[in-house]
């Protein structure tokens, strides 16, 4: 098993990890209520997925 000969400095470690960042959250428009939500998931506003109600809405709305 390989063992490092020297300690990796903070600068070298941080340079290597500088590009580890969160990407943009992708969203799609709900066909039922026309609000944005994550793809392949039930809409938290109306509870519909693929045209049928699968859950009760759990997000409070001020409509």
C-alpha cells in the first residue's frame, strides 16, 4: 500500500479541492399547478406525480 512521504500542505490540499462545489439545482414545471419542483419527484405544492395524486401537499402556500 502506498504511503505518502510528506504531509500535504493546506495550500496544496485546498488547491486540489477548489473545484468541489454544489451545482445548480435543476427544476421542472409541474403540469398540475405550474410551479417549479425537482424532476422525478412528487410536487410538494400539489402532491401530484405523473398526472395522479400520490401524496398530500406538505408545503404551506399563501394563495
